C-alpha cells in the first residue's frame, strides 16, 4: 500500500476530532441535534484550518444511515463512502477550475433531481470566490429557494470577493487561525500514535512556521520526519526551516543590550555560514522583543513552558522605550529585506541600525568613559564680606584687614564658584606680593569702596588653612531651589517617560541628599521604579553628588515651585493669546470682516514659533 501523507491520514472524521474552531462546532452540532438546518453554509478562513473538513463531516452527518445527528456512526456505507470521497450525492466542485457560467448552469441542471443514495444532495463548492460574476448571478435564484433535498456548502479563503447577494443567502462561519499551543499539542499526539521520537522545542518551531494552519504543520512534520530519518529533533527542524534556536536569539539580544557591534557581526557571519534564513531570524528577534516587552509591563505573568529564562533578565535590563524602538527597527528591517543587496547585508544593516539609534545608558557611558568627580565642586561657595579699615598706630597708614572666609549661608549672599575664587585669589595674592608698599598701603574708604574692589584687595594667604570642613550636602541646598529647578530639569538628558516625570515634578526642598518633589496624584503612574532610578542617575550626573528622590502626591502647591510642564503650558497660552490679539487688531483682517460679513474662529489661530 502506498504511503498516505499525515495531512490526509489524520484528517478528522468527526466533530470531536477537530482541533479548535469551537465557535463553529457549537453552531453546527446544535443545528444538527435540533434539526434546524439551513440550506446554505459559507465556511471562510485561511488555508489549512478545516473548512473542507468541516463541510465533509457535516455532509456525512446529514446522510448517515443512522439518522441526522452530530455524531455520525462512521461505519455505514454512506459514512464510509463520504470518508473515501466516493459518495455519489456529495458533489465537490473546484470553483477555481470551473469559473464559467456554463459550468454553473450544468451543475444546477441536476439540482431538481432527488438524491440517489443519501438523504440530501450536498453541493460542496471550494474556493467559491473564484466564480465569475455571471456564475454568481446564475446561482442566485437556486441558492435563495433550493429544493428541500439540496444543501449548499461553500468554502473560501477570501469572503470579501463574494457578492453581498450571495453572502446574505448563507450562514457564515469564519474559521480562526490555530495558535501555536493547539498545533504543537496535536503534532505531539500524532507522533505518539506514529511511535516516533521527537522534542517539544522542535514541535514548537514547526507550529510557529505553520502560521496558524494545521495542514501546513502536518506537511512540515512529514518533511521533518523524512529529513531526520524518523527523529524530529530541534537541530533537524532548525536546519530544515533555516531558523535558529533560543540560545542564539538570547545571544543576539544580549549583544544588542551590550551594544556589541563586533559580536553581532560575528553572529551574523556564523548564521550565514549555517545557511539560516535571515527573515526567519528577524521574526525570532521580533518574537523575543515582544516577550521582553510583555514581561516589563506584566512582571508576574506566567512564562511559557519552553520560554528562555534569559528573556526575563533582559526584560529587567532593557528600558521599555528601547525595546519598543528595537521592535520597530526590526519590523522595518524585515519589510526592507527584499530590497537589500543581499539578505545578509540587509540583516546586518538592521542590527547596526538598532545600535545606532539605541540611546546609550549612563552605565555604558561610565564604563566606556570613566569620569572622576571633582572634589572642588563639593565645597561650598565663598562669601566675600566687606573690607574694613583699621588705624595702624606705628606707621600712620591704613592697612587692609584680612577677612575671614565663611561658607555661604543663605541664597541672598553672594555665591562664587570655588574653583574661580581660588584662581582669582591666587592672582590677587601675587599682585599684592609683587606690588609696591605704597599700593599695598593705599588709603581705602570702606564706605565708597565697591564690592569688586573689596574682592580684589582681600588677602588670601591663609585660604588653605582657613577653608573650613563643610557638610557635603551644602552644595545641594545652595544650588537647588524652586527658582532654578525648571532650568536644571531642562538641561538633563532624559528619555521620553523619565522626561515626562521630571517635567511634571515640582521642587519642594532638599534634606540630607534627599530631594522632596511634588507630583500630582493623577500623574502618579509616571513614578515607576525605573523612571525614578533614571531621574536620580541624571541628577547625580548633573550635580555630581549622590542624591535620592522622593515624590509627594499630596503636597501643597504653595510649598512647591513651578514645573516645566506648567511653565510650558503658560508660555503656550500666552503665545496663543498674543496671536489672537494680533489677528483681531490687524487692520487688514478688520477690512475682510467688514467686507464679507465674516467672523474670526479663534480655535483656528495658531502662534508662529
């Protein structure tokens, strides 16, 4: 006996054997059991999901010698003939090869005659959308009022091409694509019955390659059995499909996270040497990025049975915005792959594009460009007090008294950058030491002397000894205030979500390296752990100090300063009002209004940036 392919050998014979399509099975089973049978049925869906199979099982249920039932016996002569394709009252027509109106008329000439063997004469027309317009017109009258012994079963992959006059005369059933789990479980069952060895990872790859079609999955399984000499393993399937295993996908995604261009190109060369399909590889990368994004948004989501644990690690490492960007680049790379010079160069260009457009994190910047924090920035600003003159009894001249250097206490005092102050005092000291005694003892009126003169004349020979030990938190309390908070936020290098959080946060106060920020309760969802961490890193880089951020969702607006978002909204509102006033005060616009009895629609006025 000749070999029978798995797709035909394991074609379902009853409704219970059909995989999936429960929404269609329920309607058909209830209709058969309650004897509520329509005269025309339309089964639509992609290839290999069971359209023709369901139509044959339905025809067998109608003509079973045991009676009309959703459970045909499968043993009577009618059931056996239907299964073998020899039942005389089941007329199967391939509409793709019989599209002319003459073929349809010849078919309909026999409709009036009673069935020869069965209870009903069933017309099964496959790919019905291929019929011509004249054929559809010839079919309309018979389809609307057929003889009681006739049933029409239509199958199509493109129901949109059917005339609405045909659709309105049929019960329509849309068969869905099968998911990966349904296909892999059915393949596992078949291989168990066939007593063949297999690996679950290989079946998952076959199920994904089938793209929702059970027939395609069984055909690929036949090919894998022949390719592996009866052993369906992961290596066999990967070589046959030109795909790669999960470990290689993890390596590619890890190299993308580490921004390792050399490693990515090496892996691309290895995949090309193995003869892998780069479009399939891009599909695998897209699948991995989708799982990473899912884990980021739903951390407690149960993992699939054969999912790599590396994906969860990458989900914790990647930024959510970066994952979305990489997914979009991979999607565009897959679209543009046929237009590349060759698939390998197109794939490598997609990887390089992922690296080029990927924002570089602070951690990577620190690793590649180590930066030592300057100690001088931790010291407080220096307050310069006015210079006082005292009488020298011995010389009769007025000398300048050496002032005491004190840290800046309040924001109202003059704050100078320590580095600039030290440089200035060094220059002043040199000038004083090399100058003449006359210049050093020049009469200075403290009431008329300007502050700049005081700064130039004050002695700094004891700067190093007089510089006090200060609290490391002093800089933060001096440099951060509601007045300059918006300016600092505008200068930070932040990603989209973190910038939105920062721009809607208002400064309250700073205590012991902890910044108290006000955030509206309506925007509390922005303060995720990752956004908060990235904001802290950006502030630490800007201030050159270790700081932490605490958000207060119930802060009084009087205690907090403005936010960047509020200032931007106020500026836009001001610009909008100015634009409206400019239009309303324009004499040309006034002439147009008077001439045409027109009015100004203020909502259409937009300010010019």
